């Protein structure tokens, strides 16, 4: 509202059809110039929209602006492991880039990103993603192939309210590994793209998939106590989970050729 300085936001409802369809529903009711995506568990700072608009105005070109998604530290316990995955790439890769830097398509994080409405078209999220994971990466890849830049700006902040443990994140990484096959079925060339995680299980995975799962509850308990374990150990454990899911997803894809998720 021009008089109060507040946004008048309509609230839309539909059955749970997962993120892509929900975002389409919102886009179809948004006759706007600039679109900002948030997650259902992310809380924007008071100046969130202002900061996104300011960055677009400063750049003066067609770009996507990625803001900073931090944990909501007042509403959840942030452990050393959760700090890592927000910065190191397992969830977000903020620790690998500086403000103003161009990002990979894998950083199209719909928890906090803005871009011109016209860039998206009518239904940008692919219907193959009937689950959570990879749907935003797929959009980011197609938009990047059309020349869209993704630029980091930490000023627009959203706070992520998603309590997790190392154990629950381990299971999530298994799901990420299982479902990457859907992305690769659409864009097979991504199998050799440097921005993607390693897709072929390493030789050590034959042993790690047996040894790591029993250790995960112990590692999770240690993390909840605030003990910071070596970054290499976190990476090893999560890569093992990803490879386990990858093997499961590949086996299912071979058993049911042409199947979706």
C-alpha cells in the first residue's frame, strides 16, 4: 500500500502439489515486473524486498539476484554441522562465493532469489519433479543456457526455519541421490558438468555404505552437543549418503525405464 508502506499480499490456496506447481499457481496470479521466490519455511527480513529491488536497480541488467538464506537462530538450534551445510554446498554454497560474484546454475535457490517476471515464462518448473529436490536446479540450468546470470547479494536476508539433525540430513541426501536421475533424464549432458556433484560412486563406497549408516546416529548426537567434527568427515558421510541414493535411483530407473519420479 502506498499509504502504509506495507505490501498488500493475496493468500492463495491449493492442494499440496509440491514446490513447482505451487510456484506456478503464484506466478499465474502475479502480474508483476519482478518476482521474488521464498520457501514456505523461510522468513524474510523487514527490508527484504527493498534490498532485492535495490540490487536490480544497481545492476541495471537482466539478472537473477540470490540473497542470503541464513538459519533462523532464534527459533532453532544451529549446530556445527548445520553451519557447514549452509556454506559448503550440501544445502547452500554461500561460503564459496563473494558478494557481486556470478554463480553456477546450481545456486538457483528458490528460498531467496529474485528475477524479472518475463524471464520465467508461463510454467517454468518442469512437471517431472513431483517431489522436493532438483526442481529449482533444473530451472536454473535452462535459464543459464539462455544467458541469465545469477548474482550473489547477501543484503536481502531470509531466515530458514528447518530444524534438522545430521541423521535427518543424511536421509535427505539419500533422497537427493535417488532423484538426480530425473534431472539427468531431462539433461543428460549434466552428467559431465563441473557444477554438479560427483555422480559415479567411488570405489570406497562399497565399504562406506555398510560402515557409515551405523555411525550416523553417534555423529548426530555429538553434533547436537556442539562438537565440531572435521569438515572432511562431514563431506565423506554426506557423499556416501548421496552415492547410496544414487545407486538406488539408478537401479529403479533401469527396472522401470521411462518412469518419472
